C-alpha cells in the first residue's frame, strides 16, 4: 500500500462554495461579525480550571489524572476553540484585544500557544492543503514514521499536541518569532510559575494533562481527524454535527467555518440552516469517537489520508491518487 497524499490540481472547494452562497443568499453577511460575549466564556472556563486544579491539591494523583481526562480535557478543548475565535478576530473587532484574550486562555492551557497558533492557523486557511504552506499537513517524514500501523497511530494521536507544535517548522517562508510570541511565552511561563507556587504540582499537572488529552487520545481528539482527513471519499473538509458541539462552541461545523471564517461560532448553525442544499449533501459525522477509532483501526487510513493541492504547473511528486478518481458526491452521515 502506497503511503502518500491524494493530489488535486484544482482550487479548494471552499472559495467556490462561499462565492455561490454569497450570490444566492446575500443575507449571509448578516451572520458575519463578532461575538464579544465569548470573553465571558473564556474567563469562566479559565477560572473553572484553576479552581479544579486548586481542589485537587490534597487529593491523590489518580484523581488528578481522572479529573483531567473526564473533565479538564473538555474544558481545555473549549478554550482552544475560543483561541481559534480570537485568531479570526471573532470576539473583538480590535485584533490586539483578541490577541490578549488568546493569551489569557493559555493560563489554563499551561502551554504558551495562542500567538503561534494565530500565525500558523491563518496560513492554514490561506493555503489550505498546500504542502509547503499549510502547517496542518504533516511532513512526509512524519507521515512515513507513523505509517498505517495501529500502534503507531495510537502513539501519534496521543502525542498530537507535540506534533502540532513542531509541524510549523516545515514552513520555511514564515518568520516564527515576533514580539507577540515572546510576550506570550513570558506571560504564560510566569503564570505557570505562580500556579506552581500557590497551588502546587498537582494543579500544574492537572492543567497539563487536560491539554494533552484535549489534543489527543480522547473523544474530543477525534475532531483533529474529522476536519480534513479522508477515507478516500474525495471530500477535503468534513463537518461534525454531534452533541459535543454544545461543549466546543460549534467547532464541528468545519465546512461552514472554512467557507466563511468571518462568522462567529454562535452563527455557524444558522449558516447551515440558511443554505442547507450546500451542506446537507456533504459527508459528515456524528461521533468523534467513531472517527478516531476508524482512523486507528483502518489500515487504509494514515496521516497521508488527506487532499494536497498542487499548482497546475507542478507535478504531485508522489504516488497519491488524483481526486478526480474519487467520488466527491457520495452523501451520508458517518459515525
């Protein structure tokens, strides 16, 4: 079995679909804008995590681990979604305020990631599926290391946070360090020091494990596979319409988000309702756990199971199947 991407010489579908929806439903512009009430959720979730960390100070380590997996991972995953909203300036109109709120969320995430995520996630939208510029696409070296082995895929998913942190290194054309990144690191490390000093190591470990689980081997970890990995259906992006959307600010509406990144989380279901003919016939999921299980157990799937766009004047340079050989119109809800 060849381990390589599926290559596509066409423009990503989100550009065309967004243009058509704007023309057919000009009222879609009313859904765009900001949702400043998101800041209340950010403050609440950060304080909640710090409170739980403090409560665990006098309990055994097994409670720290269980609390992180059964509760903290959901909260920190939601905070990553708020970071995502800040990245697209969907909380405040002023980009600086969004940056500050993103850094504030890192107080519970433990890891200074808001500014790095902001820089590289915007590249992901601008260069979706382009190997050299989309940091969401694994490097070929990483993909070959993971392969299609179930054990290696389990390890990769468990450590996905580390993979995501290192993957932008393959983007050579973008300067990584700037003053906002330095400030992010300094402020969050100072906050981590204060948490350790006043709450102790168990609070720090609780927050760290909550982040590790939120990004990896956990029901919410299935989101990272759901969004752009494919089982050969020829569809570049998939949405999730299951119940966990209520715990993650509708982040499952991923086709909708890529079509209109200027629509805040509370209006994404309204977009689907406004233009159902553009979304109801797409393949979607209702279980992140099922998505994760299939990715791990199915040997036909690997970290190469995604569509990579190649400029028309370049060859794919690999063994991947052309998207034109797939059936992009197959409609069903999976999981």
